[in-house]
């Protein structure tokens, strides 16, 4: 049984990992959560969680106590202190994400952690480099958020290489699904919740740009496949290969919730218009894994939302 | 006549630029120097320099006053606050180089500078990615110094793209030549000066790894060719394509100064063993420019050193 530390364990992706462990891997993982909050924002309890540490990610002491108290085998770094839209404060972005992650990597090295898993961002990292973004090409992020993600990837490589820690860097496309409670990120999440609240949706730009969407439950299964297959020391694009425009997403939601209303506003500079990337490397490791169709993913998310009156 | 700001104007590369302007371009450039020192460390005076600002690069006010007092057309950012060997203090590296450069870029944007030229580092950026490093590949620096250089490149791209400032990012191989007065960087510089002081040279590793060496006067001429040809918005590897081992360099120096003595010590982790890179992009812009042979470059540097009793 492995002891894993999940930073951002009560966030969107963290909650999905915990739910998956509860459902399928309860005997494999003892989970320690580090989060800004002492309790899950929906009041959820996960059986796999043995301890919760509430703290400030930038405060080294808040992190170090976890490694002092527990023998951590693997670290899952799922924590962001900013989102693309708020990373215009570049110095805060660098301090709270980059420098704080370096502090974490120093602890990972010092306390002999065996594996480090980091969620990076496909959309933010690739900028407008190419329409078929490969992991091996040089990238030019359009936002500080993306540059900081890229710099974190490089420091992970540097630390892990010099100390023989295995790592996985996963560049996700646009994840959606249950436990996504952000008020500012993710068109599926925002549109579904606004619809349920009878509020109109505002679309940046004309809604025609297409992006790769990833159902979060697929992501967790893919992550488990990569871990089970001992895939190590790789940067991997994780996407479904399914491209949809915001307009198409809204039309799918409208097919389930005809009351949906939306309007258009100016494009924001940090938002890529088109985004797709090459997932050949991922396919090499996950074979013919079949991704959930966007209709089923959205329907599933809508059902989950309707069952959660807390939102 | 253009007004250019040279940050690190009294450093190795900066001094060479000023000397070149004095010799060949005195009617083209009015130069403003920003440096840690109020005067050139060798007591040199350059005719092209109209003002000298002494300051701390991390202090925004020290920089902003320059832009308030002068209409700057182009900025040449040749300043480093760390070297690979000292960048183990990652937080200092990030604060003093990365965050400080972002402060500079904010001023460049605010005061409508037209062009931004940055000296990056081939050796530090490329790590051990490949033996034929192209600008377009993703790189994994082995040191924080290299990661910070890479992150600076990305922020330059982000700022310049969004504000239509033209930029040139030049990834130099291993420059050597006059005005290199560092006590810790550059095997040619260190070996020549130790020889003149009758001190033995210490070689990291066994001295067989080969690297691309670039005579600094070639670099300045190549930079001028790129500027004259209006090459813009590019990241360009700048190397002579001439690969030499440290042992070969020492043997060349020994041929001029038979008193040279050297010994070997362990390899440092941040020092790449072999380093070469692809200069096809550079060749596209500079045609058949002929680089100085290493023998002539070293002989020339030795003569210059002997003429400078201050060293």
C-alpha cells in the first residue's frame, strides 16, 4: 500500500482522483490531502483519505510538516494558485506557483519521494505555436500562467533527473465533469451551472474556435493506466482527440436544457482560439482506450450537478 | 541616430559592443549604459556612451528613471546576476534575473521601446536534449540558470508579441575574447589569465568533452549583420560551428605560453560534457560570414590581455 500526497486534493481533479480511489483502489492507496481548506467544499468525505493538512502552499513549513509526519511514496501536484485569467499579476504567479513548487521539489528530494506527478496545461503551454502540438517542440505560451507551468515542468525535470525521482508531467487539454466548482474556468462547468441557475452564459469571442475536451473520469482512468504501466519520466499530452467549438458545446447543453441562453463578447488575449494537440505519445501507452463521447460526458456531469444542491 | 540602452554595458559582451560602436558605428548609436558600476572596471572610456546609470537591476525605480529621462529606441539586455555555478540559489536566481527582467519588459512596453535584444545561453538552455540542438525543439536545462534563461525568453516573446515590439533572442555558445574579466566563467579567459599569473588551471572532468567556441568579436559583427538585415522576432543559435575540447584549448594556449600547467577534478553536474548546436538558422541570415579560427582568436585575446596591466 502506497502513501500518496495529493496537493489540491479537494480541487476539481483532486476530488476526482479521491473518488476513483474510493471506488476502485481503496486497498492500493493511503491518501494524504494538502489543500487550502480543512474540509471538502461540498462537505464530501472520502474513505481513502487518512489525513488532511490545511495550509498555504507558499509556506514551506506548512509543507514540511507533512513530510516529517509521514513517509510519502508519491506526490500528486494538482494545485494552482492562479488561473489564466488572473495571472496578469506576473510576480504573484511566479511567487505563488513557481517558487512554491520549487520549495515542494526541495522537500520531495530531501525526503526521498519516489515519484512526482504534475498536472500541466496543454492550452496554456502551447500558445499558438502549431496546430498539431507535439510534446517535443519548443512552445511559446501566450500567458504568464502558461510560462510558469512550463518553467515548473523544467524544474521538475531538473530535480527529478539529478535525484533519480521518477516523474510524469501531464499536459491536459480542457477537462470537464463532476467536482468542477470553479466560478471562472471551464465552459462546460460554467454553462451547465448558469443554466441550472437560469443565468445567461457569456462567450468570449464568436464561439467558433475549436478545442480538445477531456472528460475528467477518462483522465483519471488514463492516469491510472499510465501509473499501472509504470510510464516514467515523460511529458505527455492528454486529450480525447475530440475537437468541439464553444458553440457546439452550448448546443449540446441546450439539447438537454432548452432554457440555456448565451451571448458573445470580445476575445481575451490569453484565450487560444483553436487548440488541438498531438496525442500519439499518449496512444502509445494507453492503446485503444476509448474516450467518453462529449454528449455522454456532458449528460453525466449535468446529472451529477442536479444531484448536488450545494452548488 | 538611435538611442540604445545597454544593460550590463560594462560587462564582457557589453564592453565589446561599446568598443565596436566606437570603432565603426559612432554616428549610428547614442549609447546609454546601465550597470552595477558607475565606471568601467578597467577604467576604459567609450566615446559612444552618452550617459551611465549605476543601479540595482532588481530595483524598478533604478530602471524607470532611465526611461523617464531618455527616449530609448532599443534595449540590449546583456545583464546576468548569476552564473551557472552560482545559480544553486534558485530563489535568488528567479528574483534577481527572471522577476527583474519582467520589470524591465514592463518598462519597455510602457515607454514604447521598438526593439529588445537578449543574450541567452546555448549551453545552459539545451541541457542534454540532443547533440544537434535546433531552436525549435523543446529543451530541458540541467541548471536553474538555464531554466531562468528559458523562462525569460518566453516572457520576452509574450510581452513583445502583445505590444508589437520586435525582439531578437540570441543563444550564444561559449564566447571568449577581450574584456572577459570574470574570475569564474570561460575556460579561455580563466586559463589565459592564470597562465599570465603563473597559476595552474583546474579542469572540471577529463577535458575531453567538446563545445562550440565563439570569438566575441565575431559575435558583435554577427549581431550587427542581424540588426542591419532587420532580422526580427527570432530565437537564434549563435555559434562558430567549431568544436574543441578543453584539452585542445589548453594545448593551443600552451603553444603560445609553454609555462601553462593544468590538472583535473570531478565534473560538476551543471556542466554539459558535449555541446554543439545547429546554426542553420543563423547561416540563413549571415550567409558565408567567416568565423575567426580559434588559434587566432586565442592569440588575439592573449595579446590584448598582455596589454592590460590592470588585470
